[in-house]
C-alpha cells in the first residue's frame, strides 16, 4: 500500500450493522487507517456496557491504545440510555 493509498483510506469513516465487530471491519482496521467508525443507535447499541466492549474491540483491531475512545464511549452510552428513543 502506498503512502497516498493510506492517506486516502485514512479519510474514510466505517460503519456496520450488529453489536460486535465483524471480521471484515477488524481486518480493515488492522490493515489500513480509517477516519473512524460510526456507531448507530438502532444498528449497533444495546447497552452502555456493550458499547464499551464494542469500542474496546474496535480499538484493539485498529491498534489504538486503551482509553483513546473514552469520549465516544461516553457519548454513545449516554445516548443509549435516553428513554426518549
């Protein structure tokens, strides 16, 4: 993969359906940079604990140090607990 390829792939946001990291997403995160992963309430969120586990799994797949997604986890966990949805 060239430097230009990595630069382009690093601007792509990933998304998927399900409450665990699909193998294809884990492979993608491990092989090339991504701008991030978007989690959708109705496709990816069951509970605050599940979002924490999902975020940690995404970080491991991407080789990101623990704690880097704390703000995202907090936002998703708070949103998951919103009874208005």
